[in-house]
């Protein structure tokens, strides 16, 4: 397992986390085995926007002895008082639901208390008006909530809340389908979504990713928006390449599925390569570097995807990315203009020209 640091909280978070949407379907004993397998594999970050309240005792049983070694995302607005998942903006219902979650998880604190599922401006206004946000702040003051998160599918709403609240973690839906306008939660244009990634990277807000496989749709050519299947490992690589992303949160309902997720680190560069998405929406993505590194290997030894990422972040105002760029062993100034990357880029990016542009920019900053 590899880990990334949330710069706002200093938490060391596993690149692969675990969602809980349907883990309860495995049954209590098997679900406990699933979670213990995940923990043994180094997964330390768990989202608890689950499909049913039966999930919480499972986590309590699996993790109460190692509670200090893991992180929970708990959602203020996900209601389990009646068992099944429900969404609510009623403060008293939320208080009862949170109390029930903590009791069944066998814990007395929440690592990341989430402002849950804010997809409209009115959601945020009602969330504040009903006193829910103040309740989270109150629990943070008491030490019950350690950090504050935000869950949303909508870039314009995310920007509004990031302007008004001190957010430490954003839960956002990311996958190749959504980023290019395909699927139920494909909110925001390509550039609008990318600006969210860059803003979070710039401000040190971690991103935990929901729906990395679009509920499994991308894994089967019969259900894929593009009529072509991606592997779970290609989807994970795509997500983890995005600026600001700390962890992906796929679900699992068997030990075998957890093992398959963990095998990500055993895959070759070719098996992780997701450049096939260039055939999905060529007009919308052509000319834009998506950091897929299909251009590797560079004869001069430049990590072209990383150089591009730092440059894009610098243009978005992230001063730290400039410092990171300057610590690279090889950067744009080492480009020999051989054209190898130009010939290999599936998105028709003129990387040799872009290296000149990056070189000049970084020289003056």
C-alpha cells in the first residue's frame, strides 16, 4: 500500500480506501472478514455513507481494537434511524443518527465529519439554516469531530462551500465517464471539474473519490457509457493521477474483491495505462494532457505527465507546485525535442512545444 498526506490535517491516508455502499450484503461474519482483509492490506480509510445501517456494527466488530489506526468518514445528513439509508436536513434526526452510528462503531470520535451530499445551492442554505453545520462545528470544538469534510457531485456548489467553510476533505465523484460528460453524476464541464482538482491541490484539501468505477458500469462493455470496458486498475490509476486526490473509495462485498483491489500495486505500467479513453471522446479531450504517461519512456528521462501536472497547478496559482517542479531530477529544460512524446500521445498533445512553454514559465517564476 502507498499513502498520501492530507496537508491540512497531516493524516497519512491509504491511496486505496474502501466504500461501504453494499458491504452489508455479504452478511455479518463475511463482511467482518472483508474489512479485516482490507486492514491487513494496508487500507486505513473508510467511508460510511453505506446503503444500510446494518453496516455500522460490522465496522465496530472489525475495527474496535485498532480504531486509532484507521480513519472514518461519517456523514451528517445520511440518516439510518430507520435502517435503510435516507437523506435528511433535519437536525434532530441527524443527531439521533450520528449517536447511533458512534455507538455501533464502538467509538467516541469521528475523524472526518462530512457535510453530506450538497448538490444544490439550496441544500447548503438549508443545511446552515437548520443548524446542522453549526452542530458539526460544535462537535469539532468538543473534539468529537476532528476534521470537516464535504460530499458533493456539483463543482459550482463545491466552490461556493469551499469559499464559505473550512473544509479539510472533499468527497467527489471521479471517473473517466463523469469527467467527460457521461453518466448520472457527470456534473460540470471538463475544465470546470479540473479546476476543482487544482483548487483542492492548491489549498491542501484532500479529495476522497466516490464512484471510481461509476457503480461498476465502466467495467463492462455492455454497461459502459463508451461501449468499451476499463479494468478496475485502470480506473484507480486514472483517479489517483488527478491533482488533489488522496484516496479512491471503491466498494467490496467479498474478500476476493478486496484482494483484486490490492493487486493494483502488482500491475505493470501497461496494465494501468488508461489512454484508451482517448478513443471515447476525442474532440473533448484532444490537446489536453491528462497525465496518463502513455508517452513514456522519455529518452531524456523526463516524467512528462508529472511536469505537466505541476505546470497546470502553477497556472492555477499553486506556488508549492513550482517548488515541487524545481526539485525534479529532470524537467522541461532537459527536453531534447526528439518528438518521441508527440508521436505517442493519444490525446494529440504537442508535448515538445509544451515543454518549451513550461521551461520559460518556470524560469520566470
